[in-house]
């Protein structure tokens, strides 16, 4: 969601512009992504704020997020060292 903070400096601003509850936007922030079904709403809301946001911008942001390492390590990383290997 970092790619849109210049348009909506607060989650409350984004929630208000999209007509969504603050808790919904907070969940998006926690996940680090906005569901694609809101792309056109985001584009229209950005335009209403005088900003340019395109499907290409949103797709690039999703690609960057998908390429980034996971924020949660569930112990399945190939880089994890087993206790036996550490000895």
C-alpha cells in the first residue's frame, strides 16, 4: 500500500474516499495489499483528489509485493538451519 500513501496520507482518508469502514482499510494495510476488485474505485478516488493512478501502477505495486520476501516466517524457509546442522 506504500505506493498510494502520497494520495491518501491516512487510512481514514482512503476509507472515506472509498466509502469503506476504517477497519477494512486497516486490514488491507496489515496484509500489505488491496484486493484487485477495488482497482477502479481507487483510480476514480485518486482522480477526484487530482492524482494520477493507473491499472499499470497498481499492477506494478502488486508485482513488487509478490516478489518481496514474506513478512511472516513459518519455519519453512530453505535458509532455516536445523538444530542438528548447527552443531
